[in-house]
């Protein structure tokens, strides 16, 4: 079964408040495949901090109320997305970040992907373009369901 590490930029598109954003169909297809047991997914524990920041920003921009942001967070928690402790990944994360001149935050996901022999799926096209062919990172916009 295909293993994927999902970025917060992908998973938040599972929430109705983000359904007007680009790449929602691709993100929702990943959710459908996971829900159907066709793929395995995981996230580093740092993912939850990023999701919290994304929801806070949506509230600050007036895209949702505080109550809607809290309900959205609870709905994601309710999915019980497999979450991996970040601590054991930090040494590998630092090595990847320094070798590839990328942020520690992005490289934490990459380190998790390496540790699980998985691909890291992100909506960050700039990141994918910067590391294409060198790291196991794939843009959700180029994700084809039949590849799973």
C-alpha cells in the first residue's frame, strides 16, 4: 500500500471553509483514498501546530469565526490522523535542512517521509520546484489518483 506523509497545506483543504482554494479536489481525493483504506497517511506532531496557525489566520482574515475555527480543528482531530512524534526525527531534519537549504519545518515532513519510506505530499509548489528530484516531495497538483 502506498504511504504518504501529508502537509497541513493539503489536509486543511478537507475542511469546507477552504473549499474555494486551489487543489481542493486533489486533496479531497487523498482523503477519500485514505478513508477507503487505499493509502496510508501520517503527519509529524508539528502538523497540529501548523493547522492551528492556519485556522487562526483564517479567523484573523475574517474567513471564519473563532467558533468555526475551533470546530474545524475538532473535526480534524476526530479523523484520528496517524501522528508521529517529531523528536526522533530532528537530527535527520537538521541534516536535510542544511544540505538542501530548506526550512526545518518543511524538512521535518521530509524526514518523516524518509523514515516511513513514503512520499511527502504538499500544496507548496515552490518547495517542490526547489527540491524536485532530490527529495521525496510531490506537489498535490501533480498527484494522480491512479498512481496510488
